[in-house]
C-alpha cells in the first residue's frame, strides 16, 4: 500500500510541477481532449484492454468538466483529489498534516523531475 501511495503521489507531484511550469499546455491538453468523441475513445480503449470500459462514455465528459488537474497546484485541493483515490481503494483519508509532506515532496520532485520523466516527455517541453 505504501508503494501504491508513493507512486500515485509522485505522479501527482510530477503533474503539478509540469502544470506550474507550463500552464498553457494543460489548457491545450483539455482543448485537445474535448475534440475526442467519448464513444470512439471507448472503442479504442476496448481494442487494447481486457474488457470494455462501459462507464467511460459517461465519465469522460465529467473529466473534461471537472478539469481537476488544475487542483494539483494547491495542496489542499491536491489532498482532496488524493483522498478521492484513497476512498476508491479503501484506504484511510489523509489529514491536513499531509500538506507539509506534499510540500516537501513537491520540492524533491522538482529537483529530480528530469530523472523521473521519460525522454519523450522532456523532448516535448518548451525550452
């Protein structure tokens, strides 16, 4: 469980770092996603998954509306999103005390981001 949580938090903090450095890219990301037909997406995912993601056509528009990735910039909102994951996997929710840990983690991820991100991501970033 600690490994799972560590992985999720690292991914969220990497997203946070990228969003803070390149906010216009997140807006572009959402604009590009909005051009995708949810039924087409479901068919595409079905072609590579072991089972059809039946709820995807209803969840995808909600994902676009929520724009939750912007929440990663503020630790209280990041904790809220992290607690959503915690509830889904039936782990105890995290208290406000985790915000300090998230701050320290964000600093570490910022320092080591270019070791954590794959080359193709780094190559796609503006200089």
